C-alpha cells in the first residue's frame, strides 16, 4: 500500500496506491469460485462512473436486469480473505458492498464465502482502490467506507506507505454523502494515532466518538457489526490493543 503524492516535476512522482503486491497460493476451492461465480460478482475496472443499478441488478431474474437498485452503497478497501466482509454483508442485506482487493487468493476466498452463504449484495473490483475511487465513484455516491487492518508499515522509513494519508481521506470524504461515515480499524497503536490525526484534519469529517465517548480519547467503541477475526482474537489474547475510528461526513 505504497502512498506517495509528490507533484509531477519533483523527484520522483509516485501516484497514490492502495496496495502492495503480495505472493500467495490460490487454493482449488478459491480457483473454483473464481471460475464459477467470479463473472457474476467481480466487476471489471473501468475509467468511467459505475452504473450502480446495473452492477447490483438481480441476476437470478427475480426482478429483471432493469430493476433500479437504490440501496445504500458501502465501499471496502482491502478485505483480505473476506471474513469480515461476508459477515457484515450478511448482517446488512439492505446495503450493497463494493469491495476492492488485488490479492487473487483473497478475491477467491470472498467469492467462496459468497457462494456458500448465498450473498447477493457484494461486488468485487480486483483493482487498485485509488483508481476505482477516482474514476468509478462519483462525488457523494457512498454511504460508508470500511478500511479494516490496513498494512501498518511499522518501520519509520516505511510510514509514508501507509494507506490512511490526507490525500486519500480527501478523496473518500468527497465521495461520501452527508451523514455517511468512514470506519477504520487497526491493531497498531502508532498507526491508530496517525489515523486519528489525519481523519480529524479533514474539514468534511467529524469524529463520532469525541462527544459520545470522551473517555476513549477520540477512538470509537467497536461497532457491533464488525466481527472479531481469528487474528484479532489471537492478538487480544496476547494483550494487543485494537483501535476503531468512526468519522461522519458533515
């Protein structure tokens, strides 16, 4: 998730990126899901605004492809193996989820969960989320954004690669509808502190935890919809902290 935003003409220009390529083996079950239902649930990247009604039309024919779907739209950036994504989508069938992940085993794993759980409200774009935001998502088109446990890039010399930076947050806040929210979570305290500073500085956002939970010093209680993953549970047992931040579009 390298993140650089130097101006063109300085040395050197690096575009914002939402990811770093990772190696990993796609299992036979993930590959089968990619082949069987990938064409139905994976949307191709396009350099133009997404037609949300067409993207989430009922492909089983119950209401036909011309049905206009006006459900609230949630963006998730970097869903890993899709455990939390599938859980939340099942809890919120009244919302649609647009999920960005470039890691093929993760895409296959989420598709496998979609098939096993019969989920209909998830679509995946296997492409850099920054380009998806820039080109496929119009201003004020989102009702929420989820970014759970992005790479902390814990070495100081790599901090600039962190996903949550002012440039990306500005893109996201501009695409939120008034009342929409950004929910970030991390198990790395230094990154949580950076997230709090960056999100607090965006003029379009307000911290939902500041007045409701002043004792949490700006961090939010874990919302009920976000599940505890096996990795998070393991960290909690080892005494690691987890920080949630929920900011609302003014």
